[in-house]
C-alpha cells in the first residue's frame, strides 16, 4: 500500500487499536486525519508543504482503516477522537492543530470540543457533521453521492453484496464524489487496495452505523461553541460552502476556502490552491507569524 512521506510506525493507543502514523518535519504539530474511502495518502501533497513551512506533520490512518488495526468493533467518532489524544500523549505532544477530511473532520471537531486546551486550530475539509442539517449547494448537489450512506448503514446488506465486488463499489464512489476532476489512477488504486481487505471493509461500514451516536455526540457539544480558529475547506463540486455553514453553527471564529476544480478531495485535486490558504492559517495560529 502507498502511504504519504516519512517512515510508517504503528502506535498502540489501546488494546487492539494500533494507528499507522507518519511523522514528518519539526516544529508545531499538525495532526492530519483522513476520511472514507481513502487513507493518509490523501495528504501526500499536504505533508511536504507543511514540513517545508517549519511545521511537524503527523498523519494517522483512522482505527480499522488503511494500515491501522482494530479489535473493538467500535467506530463512534468520539472513540476515534480518544484514539488521537492517546496518540498525542504517547508521542509527548501537548498542543497541536487538527486537519480532518470527511469523517476525519467529525473526529477533529469532537477532539477540539473535548480538548480546547490542547487543540490550537481546527481545519475541516469536506464534511458536514452528523446531525447538522445543511444542504449541499450546486454544483456539488448534482455530483456528490447520496446513495452510499443508506447502503452502508443497512445491517447485513453490504456484507452480503460486496465481497468480491469491493473494487467496483469503492471506485464508483471515488469517481462520482471527485466530480469532473478524477483522482489520479495510482491514488485510486491505492485506496482500492486498502479497502479490499475484509477487515477494512467491515470497519468502513461500521463508520456509518454509528450515525445516531455521532449525531448525539455533536449535539451534546454544540451548546459550547468552539473558540479556537476554524478553517473550512470545500470543493466546488463537493460539499462546497455547506462545510462552512455547518461549522459556523459550532464555532465563533470561522473562515472558508472554496476550491474550484475540486470535488470531495480538494487537498488532492487542487493542492496549488489549498496549500497556500492552509499554510497561512496554520502558521498564523501555531507560530504567531
């Protein structure tokens, strides 16, 4: 499987949960969390830019996905946020920024809400959090899939249909959600390879079957708005400005990057526009520059 840059290390954060991480650069730490159905390879253009800017980029494959392991069968996003805090504690990292894509954005929000003394800044890329009713505007509404969530959440259905057809299923989602600008073929192939494994397929479905628990976790924390700075990133042909509308309900200091020529994967599809805005935001709030 292809990863980002740096040496991949598996860190045990609790019994049976080992997170595959890469640690690149030095300076204030930025933790990068991917979504579904991708891995930390999503950050392959982001990590070198962060390191060149004097920041430490720490990627982690989420519990049960990519090269990380899981023996719990528990995929509530609050538990995944606890994994990240355990990882930071293991590495002796007290303060950090979080950048989360897709489900990684929900994990990042819960992490920031529960540990405002440790999370200096939050970036949410292409995620409308569970339980927050915000419509996706055009042109994203006509491109972003609406069929995968109900399918993944139905107990037993995907397990009976997908074995042997995993590549066709995940490729269909990756292609539609990317909009008019497909992900590179090597990246798509790496994601297909990662999600073909039976344990990863089951974990990926599990991420969708905690919908009520995840929505309740967001609702429980929404009464206390985030006070750290928040940057939202939306693809023109993905969730777009809906990401900002969502986080604006949950935080007091938000700004938005709307990325043209991108669908659900702006950091991959248009890094020349994403990286400058991301670096400006992170260096301002991590180094005071």
